[in-house]
C-alpha cells in the first residue's frame, strides 16, 4: 500500500504540468486578452483627449505595441513563456496580477481565509447532519420521518444555491431585516469586542451557509441511506442477527462500516470546497472569496491569477483523491492498494 500512495504522489507533478500547459495555452489563444484591452483603452483615451481627428488611424505605434507585449509576456513563444512561468512557480513566485498590480499569491492568500471558513463549516455541518439522518432514513424507511425528510431534501436539491440566495436576501435581509444583506463582516468589525466579532461573523454566515448546504445534503444523505439499506438486506446481517447480535449492533458494527465506503470515496473530492466555494453564491452575498476571485480574473483576463487559481484548485483536487483512497482503506481493512 505504501508503494501505491508513493506512486500517487509522484503522479501529482506530471498531472499539474499537463493541466497548466493546457490552461496556459488557452490564455494565449483566446481573443480579448489583456493586450487587446490595453490597446482599446489606449485608443479610447486618445479619442477622448481629442488627439485624433476624424478618419485618422487609431492604431498605437510599434514601440508602444512592443512595450505592451513585453509587459504582458506576449513577446515570446507560448512554450518559452510557459517554461519561464513554471520556473517562477517552482521558486514560489506566481507572478504579478494585471488587475491588482500585486503578487498573485498575495491576492489569493487574502481571500483564502474566507473560503476556508465557509468550506470547513460546510463540510462539518454536512457530515454531522447527513450521516445520522441517512441512518435514520434507512432504519425508518417508508415511514413519516423518511417521507418528510426526503421531500425537504429534494426541494432543497432542486433549488439552485444562487437562486435560493436571492430569495433568502429578499425575505430575511430586506423585509425582515434579520440578517445582513451580504459581506463577510460588517464595516465596524474591528471596533467590536471579541463576542461581538463572533456574533457578527455568524450573522453574516447564516444565509450563505444555507445556500452551500442545500445541494450537498441530498447527495450525502441518500448515498448513505441507499448503501445502508443494501447492507441491511445482505446475508451477513441476517446471519449476525440470527446468531444473537442485536439489531443496533448489527447496524453500527457491521452494516454502517461498509456503508461508509462510498462516503469516504467522495470525501476527498470535497476538499476543493475549502477554497473553491461557489462564485455565484459569493457574487450574490458579496463575499470576496476564492471562487469569486477565479471568476473575476477570467472576466478581466487577469491570466496570472487564473493560472494561480487553476494550479491551487488542481493540486487540492489531486490531494483530495489521495485522501479518499486513504479513508477507504481505513474504513474497509479488506481493501489493499497495489
């Protein structure tokens, strides 16, 4: 098993290499990049300043064009530019943001705590609620509790998080004024006491967390319920009960462990929630997180930030898959990776 995980870790660098090569090439080929935008802004400024007469060419000079290409790194072939970017990444330099004029790592790290907070809280609440609920639904199958919970779960799953967010803001923030309309903290957050800061963060987190949770509740709950019901109907459970094992012990000691295997398989993939989040939910609630940063960098053609977010998200996804394999091996000792 040690050799298996060692091979998995050794596959991370070439996988990241392939992903970043593709994304880097796309950023150089798509139209409307930072170079084109700079040219358009220069032409617009010349027009507004009245320096160009009607019918006169609005193209910038060759020297200005070369200076812009050199500034944005478009004066070299794609492969050479990528190798230079990769060399900087190895040393911990992700480049400079075109939009913020700051190091990419500073731009990302400034938003990392916000996404980390929502990601960790979402994972904790999801598994803390869905695992007991899945067990209850499997044991009480086709009862009133199972029916009502299924209806509520599917209603939440059918409503997109961003659409639910708009409704929650309209009802609880605008009309009832129970929660803030958006943001991660209030403007006077630094002036509050420690207890006031905690209350302020919680009040700003309630509505976004509801939007984050509605989609994941259905997946985890029903996944555990269905696998637990299959295991409860298996021969080894009937044999255990026939030998005098109580039903509760048969569920918790035998069926439950096998039912956690698919949960463990998908757990590592959810690690991307720690930084990824949802750019739509973050846009609605004005949360300056990692997801919104990735979207805005694409729209603004801020390619250094795009590459930084892609690199970090890909790395976390690969590490998450390895964590999933480790959890599966811990849950089921019969599994041996070779």
